C-alpha cells in the first residue's frame, strides 16, 4: 500500500514539474514560431508593431517623469471621534 501511495506522489510531482516548467516553455516556443511566420507573411504588420512599441516606450517614459497633480486633490479634513 505504501508503494502505491509513493507512486501516486511521484506521478503528482512529475506532473507539477511538467505543468510548471515544460508546458509554458513549449507554448512560448510555439507562439514565437507562429509570430515569426506571421510577420514573414505580413511585413506591414511588423512595421506597425515596431511603431506601436516605439510609441508605448515613449508613453512609458513620459509617465515616469510626470508628477501627479496635487492641486485638485481637495482639502485635508481631520475627523475626531466624539464619545456620547
């Protein structure tokens, strides 16, 4: 009986390793292969993607340097509890 439980635990651990590491690697490999084939067949899409990424990088840089507008936050009010 102990041997059967050990086999089930071993199968479970192998399954977890496969799901955690190997399946995402296979999915990433497959999607990269599909993306390369798509951009090879549609060169205009690669140019549009590069333009979109450049605009996003520019947006990220502008957001990083931007400070939040504190003028419109309102007035701070400190409330005190009143015991009846």
